[in-house]
C-alpha cells in the first residue's frame, strides 16, 4: 500500500504510526520512525491481508508541533496497491 505524505514539508515528519483494521480485528500496526531527513514523500508498506475493505488510522508526528491523526478507508486488492493521501494540517 502507499501513503502519500506530500502535504508535509521535507524533514517535517519524525514518525508515522499506522494501524490497520477490518471491523474490530487488528490487521497490522506499524510505528515508523525517521531520522533528521524525515519521512519520505510516499510511504510504501506491505500489508498481508485478504482482499476487501480495511480502515487505516494514521498518526503523524511532526517536529516542533502537535501530532495529527487521519483516518482512511482502503480497498485492498491484489492487482494494485491501496493508496491513502494524508491531508494538509494547519501549521
């Protein structure tokens, strides 16, 4: 799957915490921490699951300002990666 982080400035994101669920079932949780260069513009993460709808909850940890959360509904399928776009958050 791909998570588009292009709304963040380069070097601005120190950490991204991802939680994937289907209904009440936890599919995966990933806590990604980045050095001084920050998170990449697009995260590429592998998620092993059956095809279907899944929910993503992401917490974006910024340098020098409060963290922000966003939720997205993903369609998991074998032929193309699911994609979520992180919204722009007020600075």
